């Protein structure tokens, strides 16, 4: 039997809460990355129930998110958006989904991951040190005392609550660091090497002797001293002449050719999937791009290691949503409620390494 639209929306939200999200940093400036594909409910253990405590918004396993903690995240995120885009941002909608609802769902997903990471902390016996506990107390005091009366009342904040949220956030990051601890940060130049080439591209989906012959004529003119870029501007079907790329980006025949050329060497005519190429090597090791590739490789390895552990664990957790409370939870629109420093203060006491 087909689900009603509201039930489908709930399943999508619950699936979002279970998505594998990578903690890439410590602050509000981080954009939350989630798996947007809604699951069908069969691969995750999802329960719709009304058996919730007062103000209990959702559960993941044995951990719960309550309305007051959700509103701290939600309100800080709201005010950060408004400081950049203005309040008119909430008038924006896409595919029938308002910006408010999208931010609301992303905040819930972020909290859900933090809760899940804290459950993992129990498994890995990850705890805060005495020094970290002291820093949590100081950070919480600073944030709480930055709030005015309207903010405290509207969000339902206490200093003890802020302490708990900062503890959970820090533990989540410690668990992430624990999971990726064995990732080797040393990437060789050869593995990350990026080359810079000029190329002339002659489009041809199939083998075409006439097009290949045209390419060989261009090579003859290059050998006679004509300028590569000038010929590319005249004959190439690709208006982008110069490209830098690392391994695994281009089709294999183009990559193999480019990475085996010496500086200023020109390739023979090479047949690719969509045409013929003539490649001129500008630089065999683009230092800036190579260093950037090293960071990309490390980041990808960390993400894969994290998602393997996190994905397996989260699939074993039952997720429950208080649908009525969720539907009634909205942004606070009050000129006296402008707090947006919850994550900034966390970053101050626990800067990213």
C-alpha cells in the first residue's frame, strides 16, 4: 500500500537523520553534507511512535534530542543565515520545500550524527580529559552569559544544557579523530602529481581516418615550428586549451599519455572516447595542484574510513521521530533573539587542528 504524503515525508526525514555525514571541522561555518537520497525504509530500522517524553523530539538508539537543545542549534543557524542573506532568505523555496524546512532538517541531521557519535564513544571508550572538561565549562559559561533574557526564555537555555551540548560536540569530534587515526597523512608527489598540458582536440565519436589525418597534419606543422596555442585556437574543438589534472581524472589513454610526456614534448595523435588529442606538456609537476591533490586524497581516505565505521553502526540503530512536535517546531522570529555565536565560541576553545 502506498504511503500517504505526510508519511513519506517523515520517512525521508528519518532517513536523513540516519545519513552518513562527515564531520570535517568544528564550527558553524562548516556546511552540513548529507546523503540526500531518501531510503525506502527497508534498509533502516525506523519506528513512528507517540511514546515520547515531554519535549522529546527524536531518538537515535538509546539517545534522545529534546526541543531545548534543538532550538539552540536551530536558532544559531537561523541567525547566521540572516546575518549573511537577510530575513528574506526564509521566503525562498525550491521544489515545494521552504528554506526554513531545509535548514531545520539539516540541523536535525547534524544533531542526530552528534548523538550517534556519542553512542560510538561508549563503544570506543572515548572520554574527555580533565583539561577538556574545564574548557567545556569555560566555553559554556561564555556562551550562556552572552545571552539576553529573551534568548534564554525563548530557547529554554540553561548553562548546564550548554555544558552538555559542548561536551557532546567535543566527544563527537574525538570519536571522528579516533576512527581516522590510522590514516597516513603522507602522500607522495607521484601519487598526487598533477600535470599541466595544452591540447588540441578534434571531435570524432568513431575511428575516422580523415580526422586522424588532420591531426597528423597539425603535428607536421608543429614540427616545422608553428605555435601550439595558435594552432589550437584555429583547429581545436575544445575552447579550453590549457588544463591541469591529477591521476584518475581523465580517461586512461589521455592520462597515460600526459603523464609520460617530458616538458615541451608533444604527443602523437591519441584517440580518446570522443575524439583525437594532440597533447603538449607544459609542466610535469604542477606544485600547487599537486599539493591540493594531496589534501583531496587525505580527505577522501578519511571520509571512506569514517563512513565505513559510522555507516555500519548507524544501520543498527532504531530511529524514532516525534512527528507532532516536529511539525510544530518553528523558527523564533524575535528582534531580541540574535544569538549566533554558539559554534564560534566552541571554535575559540577547541580550534581545528
